[in-house]
C-alpha cells in the first residue's frame, strides 16, 4: 500500500530530496574558483609582458 502523506514517494519507495542549497553553494564555489583562475592568468600575462599599452604615452598625432 502506498502512503500518500509522504511528499517524495514513488511506488512505496522514498526518493531522495534534492538539496538545492548544496547545489547552489557548489555553483558559487565553481564561479569563484574560475574567477580566481582568470585573475591569476591575467597577472601572469602582465608579468611576462611588462610593456603594456597603458604605460606608453598616447600619440595624439599633433606635432
């Protein structure tokens, strides 16, 4: 006999309830990790190429 008072049952078997807070936290951690990796990559590129365009004086074309 199937009990109808339990919300997550199917054919008399209890189903696992999704843990949305855990899933959201894992997504947030993945985003944070990816952002940190991008930041590190940018810093490494700047260290390898110290000549950046912002350090050069702008040529306005007026002599």
